[in-house]
C-alpha cells in the first residue's frame, strides 16, 4: 500500500507534463506567431509601364520582399501618385521564414498624358 501512495505524486507529475506537451504541440502555430512574428523587409522596388498595350496604359509596381521573421501572411501595399491623384492597392502572400519573393501590383488608373508618376511601397504582417 505504501508503494502505491509513493508513486502517486510521480504519476500526477507525469500526467501534468504530458498535458503540457500536448498543449504546446496543439498550439505551436499560435505560440510561434506571437513569440516570433513575421518581419517583412522590402529589398527593392521598381515601377514600369511595360504592361501597357495600345490604348490601355498602365503601370506595374514590383517589390522584392524578404521575411526576416517567422512564418505568416505578409501584405504588400503600393501607392501610385500622378499629379494630384493617388491610388493604393494591396496584395497578401504567405511567407516562410527567410523567404524572398517578388510581388507585383498593376495600376490601370494611371494615364499616359497626365504627367509623371511615382510610387511608394511598404510591407507589413497581415493583421497589423
């Protein structure tokens, strides 16, 4: 009888450890997102009008984005300015840690004879 009572604390501790391990495995993604969030960095960006066709002028903003943080969705936001007008578009993509990729957004709103245009880009974790 005494040997059963002395094993009881060890059994309880073992059960608690197993429950903690199961909890950590089940919530691994959430824990990693909160502890090690994504950190998107724009490596370079360009804007060109190579997507233009006859009577269909457009501009494309391309950005090379690298994720220096954990795995998660990253949003690229690009704004194009032309004269006193501006347009903003976003695109979302899932990034693995240390992944680098090119993301592009096409702006059909720009006009050929409206003057010079310029762009501004930023990347941020989805939900922030």
